C-alpha cells in the first residue's frame, strides 16, 4: 500500500491503486445513470434535456437572465442559446422581452406552463439526488 501524506492525499507521481480506478469508474457510472434519469424525466414532461436545463437556468438566475448570461450557464454559443430560447418560447415555456435599459438585450422569464413543468421535474430530481447522495459520498470517500 502506498503511503499517504498527513493530510490523506497522495503525491502526484505515486501510482494509483486498483480500488481508486474502480471507485472512479463506479462514480462516473453513477453520474451517467443520474444524467440518463434526468434526460428521460425531461422527455416524460415533453421537454428536451436542453430545454430542461434552460428552464432551470432561468429559474435559478438571480434576476431575469439575458441571452449571454444563459449562454454562459449552459456553455453554449449565444446564437445557439437564442435559438433554444425561441423554440422554448414558441412552445409556451418562456417569454422573451427586450431589456428596458438596453433594447438590444433579450431577457427571459418562465411562463406558468414552464414553471409548472420545471417544478415537477425539480421534485423528481430532488428525490433522485437524495438517493444518489449516499452512494456518491461513499465512492468519493474511497477516492480520498
């Protein structure tokens, strides 16, 4: 067994144990299972996974978010984000409006329909994350 530092960490050049590879592999699998759950839950609400992420980003924003802010949150280009916003708007999930201070900027807000779908999905995700939490914590402890 490889010696650990007093803080429990390993030196960067020390070989990794098989158990660490297994724990990392299991953790990545658990993440993928969660992501698949999330994708399927979004589809069950008639949303694409990207639309779900968009609605969540809008709801989580500290104020009405702009296209550029949402692009950063979603890690998409601004033009891709605007297209996603427009499709969601045409589906009745959100509203876009010009910023009063800068009419070139578009701001997004959820409609009642968008809020209702997001709330149902968020409840499902909260429950799934509670199940995932203990398993993930155990795997992270193994990675030290």
